[in-house]
């Protein structure tokens, strides 16, 4: 009986103690006067890969799919509704690809025999349709040869699923030889699933190639440019860098289909269309119509980096195909072409106009160098073969361009034998910047907020190059961009920021996805043919990027960094340009929490700003119908004395900004 009484008393004491402890406000201490280290302007950036229709059908505003008839099936994307394979088609006509072998980059064109111009049409389906907006203008261009001179007019129409015409223009094919033609027309209605119908006046043969269609209203109004609404979301983040063109796209399934930057520059019509390695990568999302026109090429990537104020960070093949596919190797003694590609790329970006590659950049419209500072060798290769090749690249690049910072890779995972081996070997080589990737559960991100606390401050710097919380599991089509993933990433990012002595670049991946043509989820930005929105993850990334500051400060509770104690995570910075102290606190608890922040070392203005990102349910997401369901809310904050008191909502990311006197 006595034992039971003591046991009940002990239980009551524990419960009371727990309730008392929870009632106490956590006190965080910040020393505003003491800088731990400078935060690099590259701290929060962007990783672009042509996956999920991110380039053709997405960022690159071209509306015609297979515009130069260079897909493996040359008429893929084109429909001839009145043409039958087993017919002479005397009441219509028929199109056939013609291959001209001397044109190695663009060998195919389309030859159409029109037997009855009242019955023949050829229609392009676009990228899951074409998004057109009422009263918006669209610029058409194409190459035409009218060898017999019998075709009098070519008519172009936007049509909807019911064949209703939503805009029209035409050209007169005046030459028997190849000639360039342009026209413009206006959409009479907004339609997400428009198609382009082409008809003719006259009978006989007509040859068509490079049929291209762009909205006039592109980013910076550039002809044949980028989709304005998508770039705006990138620009609004004020990213520190742009990594391109991938990702696994760099490696290729085989070395033959690796990304080769030299094929992506020069005149657009001379860039070689190639298969996109993501078109058959996943059984859950076969996309055989996914190709790369390379209209968005390395020049455009450099230009985009400049436009959005980001350092360009190109990644090149190191002579290893994707190890998840063939793992094909270029022999060490045959690496010279790969090395030359790297050296020539630096010349293309930074060379004077009297160098061959600098002249090409100038001829393309940018005489001034792009001021490239970084280059990546390989994507996420692993094992001794990678280290052996990295050494060769490092020696050659540093011999000619000693100031270029080389990014090396630690493989596809943040742990395991491949990771351990790579880190061990790269440290021996005094590698400058090591790229780490992690696609893990939300719980992993919360539990690893202290990952870099123990990293060697004198060792290589870290590029957290690809990360995203996976709501189900890696490479699973059921992954969601839900709120638990986003705030868990925020908790982890406080750890990245707290370790700015080691971590100098970070980026979420993948960057974007087409609503109807994705291969991988989750993704930071979603778009369809008319609209785009930022996920909850986008707003987390944007909050950190816009508030990265210039100087890292310490923020502790009982002398220790906040890495999940009582479900709280925190980092603190100072911005010497705006004279502000910026505190980020993440509450991953299901309950609201009160905290006190003791701000020492400088006097502060009483008026500040508090930005909160929160949602009540772990599974909440932004959608096309509710694109800002989870988005930042700003309010004025009044500081009383040296201690800031905050009530942190459940499941919230909070950014407090206070002016320094």
C-alpha cells in the first residue's frame, strides 16, 4: 500500500514537473555584436534540371513540340486528322519526313504533298496543349520551300478541342528555295489546351522546317525567350547562384547521350535535338515524347543567371555515364575531349572577344564576360573511378584557370560507404567545394539539423546541392509538397545557416514540374500551360534567401544551439547593409510555444517586422486552386527592452527582423 502511494506521488510529481517545464518560456540568447563568420552571397540558390518538362514545355516558352521534326519519330507531336496510312489520300494529303544527311544537327524536314487543300490539315499538339491568353500576341516563325510554286498560302490557326478557331494568321510562301517567314497573331480567347492547325491554299508539294511559336510577352521581352511568370518566381527569391543544366541530365544514360554544352550554343536552328534521359527512366511515368531542343542552352543559362542576380554554376560530364543506368566510362587516356569541354566553357564564359569561344559569346549578343567563378566536375558519381577522373580535371583546370572554384561530388546519398569513401579521398585532395545530396524523410531533416556542427572548419566547404524531404520515400510518385516536408526542411536549413563557416551554397531540388508531365516529385514550383505557383517549400526557400544576412551570429539556449530541443530550431544573422538583426525560429510541435529572445551587444529600434509561415495540418499543400494557401504573413513587431517575446504558432517558420540603432 505504501509502495503504491509513493508510486502515485512520483507520477504526479513527474506530470507536474513536465507541465511546469512546458509552461516556462524557452529563452534564446543572441550576441549581436559578435560575428561568427561572413555568410556567402551564394548561401541560398537554385538548382535547375530539365526534368518534369522544366525546359521545353516549361521555362523555355516555345509552344511547338518537335518544331524541327528531329524526335526519334519525326512526326511525333503532329497529327494529320484526314490522312490514312493505307490510303493514297486523294481527298487530303500526307506529310513525310525527309532526311538530309549533310545537315548533321538538323537533318530532317517535313515534306507535305497536298492533293486536296480543302481536306488536308496538320496539327501540332503542343506540350500537353498550348496555353494561350485572350488578346495576347504570339510570334510565329518557320522555314519554307515551295519547290513547284503551287502552294499560294499557308494558314495557321489556334483551335480548341471543338475545332473552334481562337486566332489566325497566314504567310505567302514566295520562294522555291528555303526562306524564313514570320508572322504574328492574337488569341481571341484564353485556352489552356489550344493546338496549332496548319492548312494550305493550292495543291502540290511544300517543305516545312523549324516551325516555332512563342508568346510575345516573354521575360524581358526577349524574342524566343523564357516564360515570364516562371522566371518571376525565380527572380523574386533573389538567389545567390543558379546551378545548371542538372543533375542526372549531365551524365546521360550513356556517354553518347550526355549533355554536351557545345551543342547548346550558336544559332538555335543548328542545335541538335536530343532525347531527354527522363523520358523512360521511371516505369510509373513513361514520357516517350520528352526531348531536348536545346533552345534553352548554356548561353541562355548564363543570361538567366545574370538576369536574376545569381552566380552561374555549370556542371559538366566527367566521362562517366549515370551509374544508375549503364555506368559507362571514358577511359582515363581518352578524357581529353571532356577536359577540353571544361576549359572551353570557361573561355566561353570569361574569355575576351578575341578568343574563339569568347567571340562566339559576343556574336550571340554578350560581348562582356559572364564572370564565371565555379565549375562542377560530374554530378553525383561515386567510387574510385570518379576520384581518378576528378584528379585529372582538377589538375587541368587549375593549371589554366587557378581562380576557378571546382565543385566535386560525394555521390547520391548523405551517408554510406560511397559517401564515406568520397569524403575521405576528396579531403586528401584538398577539394574546395563538395556537393552533398539528400532526399530523405521529414523526420531525417529534423533529426539532422546538427549535421554540420561537427564538420571540420578547416576542411572542404560544402555545397548542399540537392535536398528535399520525401513524404513517402525517395523517387516515389506519391511524394507530396506538403507542409510537414516544408517546415522540416526549414528546421534543417537553420542548421545549414548556423554552419556558414562550412556550408556556402545550398539548393532545393528539383526546381519545377509541369502539372501533367512530371517524372519526379516533390518539386519546388509547379506550372501548367497558363499558371504557375510556388509550393510551401518554395516559400520556405524564399524566406531564407531573402533573409540570409551578411554575418552569422550565435543563437543558443543554455549555451547550446537549438537543434530540436522541445521541437524548436533557430539561427540568427545580421545584415550589415540594412543594419538589421534577423532571427529564424522553426516550431515543429503540434502546439504553439512562447519564447523569449535575449538580444545582447547592440541597441535595437523598438519597431520591427515578423514574418510567419504556418498551416494547421501536416498534409496541407498549395495548389492551382489555392496557390497561396501556405504563404508568408507579415506583421509589425514591437520590441520592449532587450528581450523579444514571441508566440510561435504550431508547425511554423518565423522570421523576426529588428533594426540596429
